[in-house]
């Protein structure tokens, strides 16, 4: 009778600790060979170049070997402890994985999915994390407190349906239940140890000697760094030979048992295979952790591939899953393409600002009876000793040369002193440092129309919109989520507007300026009140947007966010 697999998480973890003793033994042998070889070479060299020094006899050689064994065990124990204690955390931080944002609809769906599958599997606790990249992939780790975690990319949340996401989470939890995750996390952390040594040995800013070549680095221990990196790669290949390729096939089968949807898992694996080329600050050391390795296109069923690759070929996995449907791998691929077509048809169409019925905003006449820059009662002494102004307090604190030791004059009270002596200035600076608006009366107002902003959602991301000019305020870190997701489509007028923008501005990025204004006005951040500066969205897409360098918010004028999405989607 076939033995039933165990589903007791704690029992599996206990068995994996016993299995990890094999890794410790391999490390000890590896270090023993390395230390003993170095010691023998040093003594042999002394015998050649130092007079009256001969090669050690057998009894002296045995002493050296015992000493090498002690050193090897000590170093292996330190290496093993470091990998188990800090390995998973280092991998998460390097990939910039962060917990789900509860205010984001996509993130909340992922967290709920993990919780649902966790309850179905009987696990006591599972953490969830998200890597902010467009690639499609997933992985699982075991933390130092033995808590498992499931990690997916932002691209996966944007591209997957609910049943595909459930199948992926089931796949990762199957690895955890089978004990694969503990072992693979430990293996990757062991090999990753030398990568951490290399980073520690290569400081970012090292002063170069006078007269040295500007492109040359004069860093100490370059040879040791090279040897450590080479050793890391060799160790990874040796340890990867111990990772069975069949674990992915068994995890696929267990995931189908949990989700009851082999077609969804097959579609998910194929999507990851097509779009998984880059995942954060990726290192090949992490390949065994992912559902589909980034080099999956090069994996075959050949002998060398079986030895040095931790995953089976993707088409083999698709064929096994398709047989459960039943279907063929070709039908799975066609279903993926058909799903993309249906998704394109279901997208809501957004119109340009000119197509809307609302009138264009007139920034010369604020809509609010309480304009944000009234009360210009401050003058500021510049670096040449000249008085500049008058300014409002918000404008004065946003001056590029402003400091608390600069001279200021309150025209209303006719008082002149240093900036730090005015209680209004000190209060404004305290609010600015606390990420609060300098003037609470003007918090959460459109920087152009000065009307209150409305809270809304755009492709699952919380944004603040102006009901009059259709501008959008959102956190800079959330913009990539919108770019990755494709809930909305765009009207023909918006496409023409994006094409015109590309031809006019992006072909000459050095002269890029604001599209909607010939003479840009000064905008102040609705969140903190600091002056917003026109900056390109990034160096690849030089669409000029207004960025607050204090609270890291971005203000998109009407249609700017939509133009950015069109240009990226049609690249």
C-alpha cells in the first residue's frame, strides 16, 4: 500500500532539520578539503624556499589534518547558523519584497487568497510579501522563526485571474507542506553567504589615489572577492545537484489537489515562463526558489540540464497538468492568448480631458474663496543681502536658499530677525518634518484649482483626484502598480494625444517641458505644502510630472498618467 504523505507542518519541519544535517556534513567536508589543501601547500612552499625546513612527516601531517578538521567544522557551523538565521531575510530585502498594502485592491485579494488556501491546507500561519517588479513569478521562504512566507511579483497580481492566483498560492504552500521550502531556503542561503561577503568587501564609495584612472577601482581584497564569488557559484552548483527536479512536479500535483483547477495552474506556469526574465536584484543563486526560473527557456531534458538545473522543462509540466484536464499544451497556450484578448475587450475606455463636458480649469482664477497663497507678509534676505518678496509662509519655506539662520522680515508686525526666531516659521518647519502640511487650511487641495481633492481608486490603487481639472495625486511608490495593470483602455483621442506628445517632446528630452502650460506656474504639494518640482517620470519615459521631494508624491495633470500608460503599453 502506498504511504500517504504527511501534512503535519511541525513534523515535516522536524524531519527537514534531520535532512539538513547532510548539508552541514557537505559543508564540513568542503571546508576541510579547502583548509587542508591550503595548509599543505603553504608548508610545502616553506620547504622549497626556506632553508632547513622539510616537508612534515606523517605524524605532523596528521596534526595538521586534525586542526583543519576543527577549523572546517567551526567555519561550517558559523556558515550554517548565518544562513538559517539571516538567509531568508537577506533574500527578501534584496528582492525588495514588502507586505501587501491593505488599501490596494490587488494586494488585498492576494492576502485573502493566501489566507484561504492556508486554512484549507491546515497551516498555522503564513506571511505574504510582494516584489515590486513587472515580471511574473512566485516563491516561498521559511523565516528564522520557522514561519513560512509566500512571495509574488507585482506583475503576477496585475496579469493573473483569481483562479490562477489561487493555483500559484496552492503550489507554493504545497512546497511548504512537503518540506521543500525549508530545504531550498537553506541551500540558497548557504550559497548566498559568499554574495553577502562580496557586497561587504566592496564599499560603494571608495576614495581613489590621486592620479589614478577614473574608471579603475582600487579596492582591497579584490582577489579574495573574486575567489569568494567563484566559490559561491561552485557551491551553488554542487548543492543544486541535491535538489530534486521532481519536487516541482509533485508540488504541481499537490496544488491541483488543493485548488481543483489544473488548467489554471498550467496557464499560470506558462505566463510566468513567457514573462519572468528579471525579478528585482536577481541572483542566479535564487533560481531554485522560484516557481519558474528566469532561465526556463534554456532548460531541457538532457543529462547536463538534469544535473545543473533545479526545475524540469516548462513544457513537461504543462503536459502533465494538461493531461489532468484533459487537454493539450497547445490548448493551454491558446487559452492564455484568448484570455488576453477577452481582457482587452473588457477594459473600460477612458476619454481625454478635452472630450469631457467639464470646462477647462482656469488657474488664474482659483475656484476657492480661500486661495492658498494669501497673506504674503514675509520677506527673505537672499545670499547677496537683498530682500526678496513678499511671500506667504508656504512660499518662503519652499525657497531653495531658505534656512533657519536666514534673515526674515514680518511685514505685518514690522519685525526683522532670523527665521528660527519666528514661532510661525518654527511651527511650519515642524509640520514639514512631520510630513504634514505647512498650512493645515490648504491641506488636500488641488495645487492648480485649489478645490478639495476627492479620494478615489484607479486600477485598484488609492489616488486623490481633482473634480475640476482631473489631476491626480498619488504616492511615487504606487505609480508602477498602475503602469503594470491593465484595467482601463483609452480613447482614440488619448492615443493621438500620446502620439503627439511622443513626437514633440520625447524625441528631444533635453527641452521637455510641461505640456499643458506655456508658462508653468508654481505648484505646492497638497500633502505637505512643499514646492513641487517638474521632473521626468523616470529616465526611460521622460514625461514631465510634478514631484514633491519632501513627501514623495507625484501630481499628474489631466491625461498625463494616461499618456504614460499608453506609451509604456505600446512600447
